[in-house]
């Protein structure tokens, strides 16, 4: 039986992993997974111009916590 890991589920509501690219679910803007800079949303996206987001770093931290908790 699979148990949902809530931080990953929350992250997944906003982002899509597509190969080596990360995409915003709202505007479709993308960024390479190796890019450590703040994510750039397309103009018109509700998240454009808001606080800087670092989804690659967030995903890395979620995975680190999941491994430390023995859930991976």
C-alpha cells in the first residue's frame, strides 16, 4: 500500500517534472532542473512578480527529508 507524502503532494500541486525540466502548472513556464536561480513565471501567471520561488531546491529538501524519515 502506498502512503502519500504530504510535502511532496503539496509541491506537486504547483509543479510538473517533465524529463530534465520543471514546469509551472499555472503558466507552463519551465526551467532546467540544474538551474539554481529563482523560477521565472510568464507574465499573467498569478505567481509572476511574487516572492522568489526555488522549486528545485524545495524538491531537493523534500526528498532529503523523505529519505531521512526512511520513507524512500
